[in-house]
């Protein structure tokens, strides 16, 4: 009886591990990576943008670390812009459905 019970516990644990590995990421916020820095997407939109400064090169909703200008929200090709009067070390704008959403820099991105 104990052997069957142990096998059942191992089986249930294995199913939970496999399900956890294949699920979407549960990141605390939406973000983009630009030149090795993470920018968290804010609720604020901006109107005055400057020039295009990059774009998303990799998108995934699976938790992990990815090279390049990665995003867990925006699709590959989504453009980044500098914001009038704001240094890109502070914030950038992300093109979103004809509008520009502000993304605030929140430190260095750690690639594996």
C-alpha cells in the first residue's frame, strides 16, 4: 500500500512540475528591453515624441531571459521612441495602436 501511495504522490508532483514549466509567465509588470535596460510600461501616454530609437526584436510571454530588445507585451517590430524633454535613461515611448505609451527605466537587464 505504501509503494502505491508513494508512486501516486510522485506522479501528482511530476504533473504539477510539467504544468508549471509550460505555462505563461506571471511577470509582475509588462516591459520592454532596450540596449540592456528594462523599461516598465506605465499607464501614461505621451504626445511629444522625438526620433525612433529601436524596436522589439523578440517577444515571448514565457518567463525567461532573452537577448536583444525583448518584450513580454509587445510583438516583434514594435517601435521605441525618445520623448521630448526626457532623457532615454529615464523613460522612452512605445508605439501602441497609433499612440505612444511611456515606459520607465528600471535598471539593468540581466541576460543569462
